[in-house]
């Protein structure tokens, strides 16, 4: 159907940064898809009163085009900030103090309002209004303050928190077959066929997708596809929190929460280069069969795994062994490290454990 290329595009976009006690790295790759529709946001220090020690990260997985994903990557944050300060004023009955950040409740309400406002705003764009562009996008993100995490999800991209060497939290995917989502779709006159909205769209919440938001008599959160995010607020645990991963379904389609977190932990014990770690995630998912665009953002918290001399030694020995096995290996046809191909076979339960 023309959705895939003859061979994957393996060039990667990378970025990294450090601040507010955090380090982050990211990687995105087009892969087998004919177009790169993913986008991302990474901001250390928010441009708002009292929020310089806050940070925001997000991944957007576009579909039917990149228009909505790209716009949200540039402008969603400003809508969230504006709406959060608006909620602060409403709850207190006065203007917020000049250097005072919004309250926890104001942020949670502001996130929801910000999503609805940007979705309504984009609807006025001529190409989206007249149907020339029918794109939509998921959005998964995290706002990090000095003492709170605010996990944000709309669609089937996903965020996980790794705490005390365990997957402590994961956002919930918004799929049409989920009972709550299916009920809303049916109440709006739609159907769920082959786990898709009206047999077509594989997510039940998204920004954009205005073809699915035209049911008369229904509000924006009651449509076939809703732009309403779920927001999960958690207290930070500085002595236990290790890292947060945000990724699109091109990653999660082939790796479970646990597998990906264990993989990232093992690579952080070998390298402090977060771009490199994210590149290894993307390459591994490509080798494991992902046919989608792939984007991953890794946010390392103060208690993140540190490079271990023992792990580095074992990794070097393993690399040397693998190099001796790679020569003439016909599997190494993609533009990625042969170490990835031999280290991480399609079934992660068969991971090669060497010199342990």
C-alpha cells in the first residue's frame, strides 16, 4: 500500500542536554516508513515565572502526515504553561505572584485545558479545516518540578518511570478496544472494528484527526477521537528515581516496559553518552522488527545508573568476541552496528549473556 520503503532509512536525529539536576538524550529515526511523522520536545527550564527549575519532555507520534505532530512539538508547552497559570488565578481568585509557580492542582487542570485549547486552535488552520491535511498525533510527555512528576498521555505513545531498579509507573495506552474508550466511541455513533475507530484509526485519543471530531451535539471530549489527556501526578523520590523513558509505539511494539528499562540500565552502566544509548535502543528495535518511525527520549535522574568499570570490561570482552563472529555474517546488511545484530536477537529473552 506504499506505506513502507524498500529499505529502512537509518539516519538518526539526536540531541542531549543537562540542567535542573537532569540529563537527557534522544534519538529518532524514520525507519521503514515513507515519511518521518514523529516529533519531540525537550526543554530544561521553562519560560515562565517561578518555573526555571521545571523541565518538559515529550514525544509526538504523527499519523496521516507530520503537520500536527510538528506544530505540537513547537507550541504545546506554551499552551500548557498559559493554561496552568490561568487555572492558578481561577483557583485563588487573584493573579499569581510574580515568581510563584502554579499549584499542583492548577498544573493538572492546566494540562487538560492546554490540550483542548491547542486542538481547537489547530482546527482553524486552513489546511486542517478544509481537509487538505488530515493528520493527527499522539502526545506523551512529562513535566518535572523539583518535587513532582506530571506524566501526560494522549494516545498510544508511552512513558515509564524506572525507580529502585523496577518499572514503577507506566502511562496507559488509549486504544479503541479499551472499554472506556469503546463506550465513548459508540456513544458518538462510531464503531470499533479490527481494534480501530470505524475500522480505520488505531488510537482513540489524539490531537488533530478532525475527521473524527464532527459529531453534532457532542463536546470535544465526547467525540470519536478525544484530545483529552490523562494526567498522572507523582511525588519524586530522589534517592530511588533512576530514569524516565518516553517513546512512540515504534519502540513499544517490539519491547516491553521491563525489557526496555533493563536494556537501558545495562547500557548506562557501560556509557554515559545518552545519545548513544538512545541510538542503541532504536537500532535494536529496528532489528527486532519494528516497521514504524521510532523516537525515544531518555531522562536520567540524579540516581541514574553510573558507568561501572566491571561492566565496561565485560562489554569490551563481549565486543571483541562478537567482532570475531561478525566477519562474513550475511545478517549484517543494515546500516547499524553488527554488535547490535548479534547482541540482541529478535527475542530479548535470548539476549546473549557473555563473560558473567
